C-alpha cells in the first residue's frame, strides 16, 4: 500500500499533555484491526457498536449489539448425559446502523470505493476521547485513480439516551473537483468471520435474523427482524441530516436486509458534504411488542435524536461523563502510560452497564462476541465490586437482572437434585449454556459470588430497600444451595465436595478454600438478612431452625490447611499433588489449556488463575498477615496466569504483603491487557474483568481498601514509581477522595456539607472524615516479607 512515510511512525505517536485522556491509532495499526475495533468500541449498557471503520472495510469483525439480544444453537455431545444443557445462547449482531460507504471518481466515469488498503493514504488517525465519549476519525486518501479526498467523522453511543447512537460523516475535496457517492446503510446479517479452534472463541450463526417488516420515507428508514429459536424481535431506525452543496441528489432503497440512503454529486475544493446519521435500537420478545409498533417506537426515537441535534448529543454525552468522572477518575503521577490505561479501563466499565434497566454486564461487555457474549462470574467477581463504588446504581441494576432470572436458577437446582437456586456458569438468557460441566455446572462458587456482590453493595450503599426484596431472595436461595449441598463428617465438620473453584486447572475438587469461605459468608449473610427483615423470611418460608442450620454450617465449614508446609491448601490435598514440570514447558506451550489435556492439568500443582490468593482478597479477615505472606509466596510459584483474571488479584496481595515492585508489574499487566493485547484475544472483545482489576489494584492494592465486614478500612502503600495516587469511591451516598503521596494519605469529602461524616479505619485507627476538612495520616510502613517469591519460569510479569 503506497503511503506517506509520516503515517508509518510509531502508532501511538509522540506524547502530548492530553494523552491521559485519548487513545490514538493511525495507519500503522491497520494490521491489528480486530484489536482496534474492540478498543474503540462504544456503548451505553444497552447498545454497543464495535469500533469498525465507517465504511465497514477492512474489518476484523463487525458488531452491533443490544444487551441480552441473542440467538440459540443446539449443543451436541459425543456422549450425552442427564442435565447436560441442550441449547446455548450466542450473541448476534442487530442490524448495523454505523455503516457509511464512500465512492469517488470522475464525472460520468467509474467510481472507486474508499478502502484504506488501496491508493495512497496520506493521513489516517482515529482517536477515542475518554472525556467526550466519542471516536474521532480523520483520513486523507487518494484513490488508485488519483482522486484525493479528506474524511472526518465523529461517532457516539449516547449515555443519556438509551436507544440512540449517531455518527457525523464529512467529505471534502482536497485539490481538485471530485464526484462522490455516499451511502448510509442499515444492514442485517453481516458476515462474521469464522473463529479459530480456541474454545474461548464464539460460535458463529450465519444469517440469524429473519426480516419481518421495514419502511423507507424521505431520508429515513426502519428494519425489523426476528430470531427463530430465542424468539426475539429487534428493530433499528435511522434518521438523517444532510448538508450538501447545490446539485447533490438523494435516493433510497430498501430490501429485506438493507436500507440505504445514497447521496451523490460533485465536490469542489473548499466544499463539504456533511451527513449525520441518528440511529435508534430496540428489542422485545416475539410475543411482546408487535413489529409495526416496534418500528414506530424506534422511528420516533431516531427522529427525536435528530431534533436534539448532533451538537446536543455531544453536549449531553460530555455532561454525563463529567458527572461520572467526578467519582471515577484516577490520578497516577509518574507513569503516563498506566495513567492512560487506567482511565481507559474505567471508561469501558462506565459504558458497560445501565442504571435504568435490569440488565447485566457480559464478560466482554458489548465490545465483541468472545465467550459467545456470555455473562460469567466475572461480573459479580470483578466488575460489580468496582461499580459498587463508582456507579452503585449500575451495580444494583445488574443484581436485579440476576434476581429476574431466579426462577430459572431454581429450576436448574431442581434439575440437578439440589436445594435452593443454582445460577448458570455461562448464560445470556438465564439458563445454563456451559456444555463442559466440570468447569461449568461444578463451578458452584458463582452462586456465592452473586451473594457476595449483594452483601458488598448493601454494605457500601446502605440500600435496605434492595436488601429487603431482591437482595434477601438471592441470599436465601443461594444459602439453601450450600446448606443442602454440603455434608458433615463424623467430627461434625462441614464439607463442600466435587466442586470447581476459580482456578479452572483444578476441577471436581473437594473443599475448595475460596468456595468454602465464600459459602460461609453467604450463609451468614443470609441469616443476618432474614433476621433484619422478618417479613422477607415469612415470604420465603424461612423458619428459625433453617437460619440456625445456616449458622451452624458456616461455623463448621472446613478450611483446608497444610501444617507441614505452613500454607492453606487451594483445595483439600492440593499441596500433595505432583508439581508441574515447568522446566520442560516451552514458552509456546502457554496457555496450557491449548496444549495439554485437562487430565494432566487437573492432577498437578499448576494454577491458571489466582484462586486461594483471591480468597485472601475477598475474605481478608480469615487469614493472619503471616499466613498471607506464606500463602502468596507458595502460590506465586505455581500460578501461570493463563487467565486475564489473575494478574490484578496477585497484584493486590503482592502489595499487601510488601512486594511492591512485583505488585506494580502485575498492575501494569492487568491495566495494559487489552491496550497492548497481551493475551492476543482482544480482537474478540475487551476483558472487562481485567479492566476492573486495574481499578481494584489502585484502590485495594495501593490504597489498601478493604470492606469485607461492612467496615471501610485502608492500609495504603505508594509504589516507588508513583509520586501521587488519587482515587475516589462512594460510601453511603458520599464521595470519599483518597490521595496518597510520600508525605502521607489524605481522606476528604469534597462534595458535601460540613456536618456530613464518613467513618473509616486507617491502619487500625478509627477515623471520622467530615465535610469540614480533610484528614491526613502518615503512610504506614510497608511490611518486609523478604525476597520476592519466584514465579514459574518465564511467567513473571515484565518489569516496568
């Protein structure tokens, strides 16, 4: 591809004072389209547009998603078995309204399509603006036939207006008159490329949408389609604004799977063609809103967005993000790359969910089709702990989504011959979609993760109204699961056997420590909740004897410990298993799940993702400082981090026990996981748990934030690379800002009245922070745990 040499400079370009708020890609990045499309994805928790080029080509993977919109596919097994799921949900694209195609050429002659892989690319830059919530694009291109044009565009998915996304597309002639044809498309059933044999990749359903109705009028159009198996109906409308020189013509055409507005004419140097597209999206069940009514709904929404105008949408988008960033922003003085990465991480968390609908957040958000778009335990385990502090109303909505699918969880428990409710390991529509039951159905800890997220949300917000209804329902039914699933041995100790914990390289194990401790918290939390809300206990038929049984089971819960080695066991007998032969494991053998049978992985001491270490983070009061240090060192040597969930957890505990340099390097790995595509899987969508993990390392690792017992506490430490760390969180309606410098830590309430108070603990000292003045305390001394523990050969994170 001929190009101006200036385009081929380093893709991120020279540093500028604003780089902490902008992600930049240029022509040098065209060989990693899929990654860029995920990084530049925009969403609002309901609508998600992947960051594809406006023209749709070249493309790594197209994607226009609606939260919860999916199709189903049959699951087949070489040998079927009782209670194996028979269908799986798979995310599919709605009609794509982001497409705007351009052809250029001489008057009366053949036109050539804009394709940055052809002709001469003088300039090509795309920028994700984290403060404005938009993607800007600028391209200067000469076609193979010698016609030069300049394109600029701005794209947004509206945070305030749930159904709405919009793009403004501007074409200019540069040095000579040129004939142009611009086509704004609304397209269904785009071709999605087949993925590799990687089990983490999505299944592809070709032509999942069946046309029902559509319309075209003026500059506007609507398409309504349905899915067959999941019985969902989806409608997208587009309304256009056009500013063009005299002589331009327009025409529209509609087919079952496409609406097109075409604009054609001649541009002279100094003239602009400006096309603005406003799109509205909605879906419903087939037995819900009829097709024509749904078409009217989206058409009205698109027209209302046009009436507000693109400038109005931009202003509202910036206002919404200004309000969100007031709490969510993180300052890291001393490392510009990680400053940018953390803001990027938080931005994608902020646009992943909504407060005004009972919707949850899939593992990839609405940025790609990885994991089939499924919701996993990542949401309650990593994402909601962050949103509970930054946007608690979004966490509440996600938990309400779990509550809405409690009937399916009860049915699944009954199918499995279990008590209470069993939430699915992977799902979109509420039913279990994991066909590999040792790492799916057996991953019962997802139920305790949901309960843990409920308890943390209520502790952080004081939302007793939520606890009294959906919260207590979730706590009770999951507590019933554990009480019925566990058994007592002859000594009266309570055991949970045949489960799979967070570490997916160890399946069907007994007494996974993480699962046992989270189940204990679940049982006690449910008992406390029904005693606080006796009317809920009556509604759910909870008798005092049942509550007493929960408390007794929690008190008798087995905690596996290896006295000979002086460490807790990830599961009963784990430390007695054979060690993994790391010396004969090549660098190309990672991730291990793609190169070794599970039979080998399951029987060795090799850890995919921090499991026991995560237990020490979630339940810190269950371990002494000395136990944490010994446990961390033991499991650091056996954890290969074949999962993006691992690095942030290891970073937090490394910081707590005193290995600050290792913590900082792990922090960088978590924060840069998608921006640097460290796992080579960003093209399938962003890893929201890793993005959430970046914030957790700042707050829990460097800030020392803990709240597992409903008490807000801090034990901060400042990495030597950083001069200052600032983060905020919401606690019972107040915004608490925490600032770390070498001189100490400052706690303040910047937005409230002088008499407002937040009580917290600083390194064991009780502190009352009021709105009248900040409170400062010295940084505690960092523990000296001795030499840094070894990682598996070749698996230590890169040193900063």
